[in-house]
C-alpha cells in the first residue's frame, strides 16, 4: 500500500514568490499534520487537520503560511511571498486514529524548499 | 509547554558497540513516547513507542523504557551495525494532536 506522498520533492523559489506544497495522506487517515524541519533540527509542528477541519494552526510562523484540506484527504501548504528563513524541509504526516494506544503518525518524504 | 531533550550528537561508534541515546521530556499528564529514525535520503520512520509508564518499546534490537519517575525514554541497542547509521528523534504525543520532537541525534557506526 502507498504511504504518505508529497510533491514536489524539491522546490527552489526566488524570494517573494508564492509556493504550494502538496501532501497525499494514506487513504482513510483522519488526521493530517504539517511540520517544518530546519537543517539539523527536529521537526516543528505547523498545523493539524482532522478530516477537513483545521483544528490547530498555532505553529504557523506568520500569516504568509496557509494550509487547507478541503475534502478531508489531500492537503496543500501555501507560503506567500517566500523569505529566506522559510528554507526548510516541510513534512506531512497522517494518522488513522486520533488518539489511543494504536496512535502513530506516518510521515512523507518531505519537500525541501530553498528560497534564494 | 511540552518539550523533549535528547543528547547532542554526533555519536560515533564501532560496529557491535553498545548504544545509548538519552531522551528526557517535560509534559503535563501522560503522553505517549516515540523514537523515530531518519535514514539518509529517507523520511521519518517509527522505530518504537510506549504508551504508558513502565512500558518497554522494542524493534530491530532497539529498546526504550518509559520511565515516568525520571521523565526519560532512553534508546538502547546492545550491538550496533553499520546499517544503523541514521538520525534518531525522540518525540512525545500531545494527546493525539501534534508530536513534539527532540532535536535529533546523528549516529555513525564505523565498520
């Protein structure tokens, strides 16, 4: 079965450009997460969806960052007017259940964004 | 807020050496604890987990015990292999919402 997929795998943007990063979670997974991983650091939480509802966006670093999951499956993370400090790997994860002993997040390979 | 601290890397070991990577956490309540591994060029993969105090997670020869009294979840392996070279992340589950990750520890195993 397919895991979490993300596209593009690599994106180079000029400062000021808008970018859109796509995440395809595992089919049937209820929860979807976006994380930002700077070089040499651990992933940091950006936002969380349960089905199509965005339940937490407290990790989004500025109002230039926007995420959506309109039909409760595919999600898009959009960054407007990119800045050099946005350069990072953006990870998507999904989970089948929302809590409990079987709770686990499955991660995609990430999109490496480089802003010049 | 919740946080995870893990030992600084890089850690360099010879094949068949004993491995310990320390992880401690700060959290309210009783989070689940995880170790994820990131092999070169690949995404994060779950290595093992424990959902309550005194639980031991184990996989591929690695193990970690959830110690509530010391708020720790140290990763151990008795005999490492070159193929274990990777970055290891300790994480806690914020009650089914986001994970809180440590900064990662890079392990290099030399033949």
